[in-house]
């Protein structure tokens, strides 16, 4: 064995071992995905209430809320959101309402949604939404408690 690799091996064997453990971090207050800062996958949160369906927003009409960028289809929708963001923002920060009932963070998909008692809820996918639909009041009650506990 050559001297340089031997010295390197000896140094590494004698060096203290440092284990890097990632620190636990809370999930962001609003779900945006890993590579974006855009909430609701760019859909307009006000449109769910006014149009009764998901409508893509525009970067031209956007605002920041709880660390995420929300996009809107019009200046009027953006202004309505700014006047009362809590009325339009998805519950549980846009995370899946069904998963939140179990105290887990899972992505909410803007295409799987429901307005219940004037609040917007998202689900992970069609299959999860079907499960959530089986007991919406029960899941909301559990999710509200879990969300509050996770935010503390």
C-alpha cells in the first residue's frame, strides 16, 4: 500500500466520528410542494367560492400569505382574498384534510376539493376524497384538533 492512502486511512480511523442528523422541522404553514412557493398549485382560492370550480390563477395577480404565494384569476379575486384571507385560504394550510384527521401532513391536490360550511378543504386524490366523503363532519372534527396541536 502506498504511503498517502495509508496515512489517510490512519487519519480517518483515528478521527472522531460526527453523525449529522437532520433537525426536526415543522411543515410549512401552507403546502406548496418541494420545488415551489406557490399555494394550491397555482389555482385561485377565491374561484372555488365564486365559480364553484378550480380556476388557474396568474402570477400577475398574486400575493403572499403565511409564507406562500397565492395566485388569482383576477385583481378582484386577489382583492377579495386580501380583505379576508382566512375566508378563502384552504383549511389546514392546503394539506389533505383526510390525512390531517390522523395528524399527518400530506399534499392537498387543488383538483380534489370541497367547500363545507363556507370553508375550503383539499384531499390528496380521488380515492382519499371518497374516504373523506364517508364522514366529513367526523374527519373535520378530528383534523381541526390535530391541526391545532401541530401548530403549537
